[in-house]
C-alpha cells in the first residue's frame, strides 16, 4: 500500500509516491530541517515532512559530491534555497562518530540541539560509518574564526551522552557550495586523525593541523613506524614510557630540567631513559634533522593537536 503527495518545487510541481517503509526511513536524515513527529499531523502532512527530509538528505549528498554531469551548480543553489540554506553564507563540513550510538533520530536530534547552542544550523547524512553534517552559522560568518565553537558543540553532545566516546572532525571553510567537497575531504581526514589519538574523545579542526594536514593517514602510520617502532614495541612489552619520554624531551627542546619536571622524574632517570632510547633506535638526538623527524613522528603518533600525555599513572617509572 502506498500514498502520494505533491511538493511544490519552484514553479514546477512534482508528484512523489512514498511507501510506509520509505516514510520511516525519511524521518532520519536532516537535523535542523526535521521537526519531531507531531501526533496531530494528518497523513498527508506527515508524508510532506518526510518528503522534505528525503529531499534535504539528497541535497546534502549532492553538495558533498560536488558538481557532476547529472547535477548543475545552478540546480544545487536553487534546491538549497528551497530547503533553507543561506546562499550568502559559507559552510563547514563536520564528520562525527560516537561510540555505542547509531546515527538514528535520537542521535541526530542531540547533534542538532548541540549545534544550536553554538549558533550553528545543520543538515546531515550518513556516510562511511560517520554522521556527516553540513553546517552554517545562524548569526554571522565572522564567528567561524572562534575555534571554541566546535569544542562547545562537542561538550554539549557529551553532556547529553555522557557514557560515550565522541570524535568530531571539522573541515575547512567552504565560502561557496563549490568548496563543500574539499571541506568534506578535510573533515574526514580530521576525523581519522581524531579517532587514532590516544584519547579520541574530542575535536580535530583541519584548520589547525598545519603540516600534518598534508599527511595521508596510511603514510603517517608508515612514518611513525619507521621512526618509533623500536620504542613502541619496547614500551608495549615492558610497560615502560620511553616514547612518552622522547615526546616530552622534544617538546621542551632538549631541556633536561623542564623535561624531568614535566615527567615527574629525576634528571638521572631522564638521562637513563634517553640512553635507552639512543640504544634501541640508534638515533642521534643531537642531529637537527633527526630531531625534526622524531618530533613529527611523536606528534603524529599521539595526534597533532593533542598535548603530550605527561601525567600518566606510571610517570615516575623508568
């Protein structure tokens, strides 16, 4: 059994047939454009709402893919205006994962509410095991410069879902709809980096990656193994913290006092650890090029925006 509804699209009227199964699937996609079901709505009204949601999800998918032979830029602009996008404002793309949470209506509603707390409106779809959100500011584009927006959004989601571990990747600014595919690629890369950090609960913003944004994940993993494999293997087998020690030593530019203080160990313990690092890796820590490569490797290993983990429970161990 199926029912039909008519949707006014510009000056052209399109008749769409939607089954009950399609109606159920149509509720999920778009966050700010999909109000909660109203029991007082008539069947025709519910079908119209579901149809709008399906059109909105289809638009997001097309914007993420960019201009193709089948979709012209003029058509994308027209469809976006009908569905509430502001053509004069820029976009950013976000990619989210939250442990133990399906990308269902409840999760999308939570993301929507969190976005509203930081003056962001959004439309979403599901791709590559992530919720992908197309976002615009509801106040002014100038506020995009506030990097705390995404931390605030993450905190709002975490407050509503306190038991999960959530990762958000934020793509670069997309001044026009043509730039959305680039922002989407960047959001996926940022999410990949965030989920591989020692603490994946948080946000990685592509704008803050710097040189790390040029590194493909597979190549980054190979680079880390090339420079740190002996230390990572030794730490795993013996429960030591040589990798953490090297990270701190490089962060404090080889200053013994600051490094030892940050690690909570004596200088003599630090000297012994550095001796073991040289012995295991055969790296000359006094060579500028070696130190540069090791610094990149340690930062990639723990995530480029994460500070070194210097307060672990075994900080005083050797």
